[in-house]
C-alpha cells in the first residue's frame, strides 16, 4: 500500500467469515450470496470483509487489489492446514484467520481448558501449523487473528461467557509468539457493552433508560442466533471498522518484522501434524477433497465409488437446535444401520487418510472406518455426537493405510448405530 502496489488480502475462517462477503469473481461461492454482497442504503456492502476491503480500496485505490475469501461454514482450521497451498495463494500480502468462535475450550467436567490444553488440542495444533507454514514463505504475509467472541453459550457459560471460556487467551499467546496481529471484538467492545445492568433482559434495560450509545454495543444489538453470528445491520459495520482500523495502523506504523526464525524454532506441530516421510505434505500440500465450496475448481469433491443406504444431499438444516432452516450444506448422509459408503482415495502405496464429517448434538451415530482389500489399515470408529449445540465439520485422526503401488486405496464408512451421519470431506497426505 505504501508503494502504491496492489494487495491480495486472504481470509480463512468459519461462518462469520463467509458472511463477510467477497468479490463477484468468486461466484458462486457461498460468500458471494447477495445478502452478503449487495449494497445498503449508504452504498456499502453488507458483508464486513467486503465493507473493509471497499474502504481500503477507496483509501489506497488500485484496480488490482484483490480480496480472496476461502472461509467455509462451520469449519475449523483442521480443514485448511494440510491444504494451505490451495487456500492461500503464494502472492498473499495479508492473511486474516477468524476461527475464534469455532473453539469451545471446555473440558468434560465443564471447566475451562488451560491455554496449554487448548494449544495441544487439534484446533490449537492446526492453527499453529498454519502460522508456521505462512511464516516459512520467502515473502511471508502479514497475519491477523480476527476474533469474534462468543458472548453467551447456554451449555458452557450459563450466561455471559468469561474470557477464560474462549479461545482468545490461546490466540493471544500464539500471536505474541509469532509476532502476528490480533483484533478481538471482546476487547474492543467490552467496556462499552458491559455495565452493572447487563445481566437484565435487553427489553428491561431499554425501558429503564440505559444510554442508547451503550445499547448499540451490547452483543444482542449486533449479533443474531444467540450471539453466534454478526448481524448484517450493525455487527457488520463494527467488524469492518475494526478491520479497516488495523489496516490503517499497519500502513501508518512501519515496524521491522521480527518473527522467530522458522528454521530453528520449535512448537507443537513438531510432533503434532508432522509425520515421518510426509512432513511437507502434512503442513500444507496434501490432497484435499470437499463437497462444500470448490472455490473455482481449487478443491474437488471426494470420489464416491458406491453408496448403499447413503444419499447425497445439497440442502440441509442450518442448525441442530431451533427452527429447521435449509441451507446449502452438501454431503452424503446415512441413518440406517449397515449403510455402506465406498470412497476412492485416489492414492496408492503408503499414505494417511483423514475423513471430514459433521459433528452435532442431535446425533449419536457411529461409523466404522476401514479399508477394502487389497488396501490395509487398522479400522477405527467415528462418532457424530458433540456436546456443543453448534454443528461443525471435523476431521478424524490420521489413519495410516497401505495399498499396492498400482492400486488406489478404497476406504469404507459403515454405519454401526442409529442416528444420522454425514460425510463431507477427505484429506490424503
């Protein structure tokens, strides 16, 4: 920006990032939906990413500025880390990571995880590996954690969530270690949004005369669905303002880059995502398949060979709890015991497989993941159940498989119990 050159701004995240919108060249990706990209009465688009990017282009104009939104609904960093080369173009100048609202760091005893426990979970290891991979590039991009705080969660917080019940503490540690930027909506709005009367119902606070400027910043005033998502009337503007402010500060205050030397630094992914003989593929160059957005052909759908008792769905319910609303959530579903799905990994010889599936509170389904001869592996079980009310896409632990050099390995998903199981992605590395 300082030299008048074009920038490529990349966003990875979950549903709140999808709702940030994108440029029309990304159509028909979900982020290009008209409700995120059409213009409001003041001439700004609804999506917060697109609003901020429009402001950047207006302040430092260039016809080749490019916004790349590769976020996916209800999907954490585990889905991106092994295929980062597909989701982040090498020419990226800035990468925004917005997965904070995808993390629920609560142990089975309902107590918050420690920062170390969050760091060693799959969420933390994957996010750290993304940072490491980006910093290893010859010309590393600026990295920004954009944290959308989950202000309330019935199952975990029983009211307003405390700072320790979010992923923000871990993200702060990660940002500090790798010299990345961090913008948190909780820090930015807490003192404006919180007062002694905040525990009262919103209607009571309004009727008793709470200042209008304070009510504007209460989370009920700029979120929907119980605080899970930014609304498209106020929350989008707040997020866009915070993002643009970060861009302006980076532009105005040049600071020499002093990130740790990636050749010698050690962190969790040293023993987490890396595997012997496949370190580089595990950290960004694997083969990834998804039924979700293909982002202009970057990501292909898994190759299903046979489906007995499984059916492909394009539209699915938007939430596991509350009124049923259909959204585009493609994948293969099964609900009858012994339903079998056969999938070609399109790889031979020794490799590893990770299966993407929907985890939800409403299902107790379990499937058996195994290999079909002559491919060999140790079978495992995958459970679709989650204690969280939000349905999310997760990826299974790596399954080591081996097949003859001339034969692709085929895996099988067999439903073992009643309930709905949904297969929606595959990673080969």
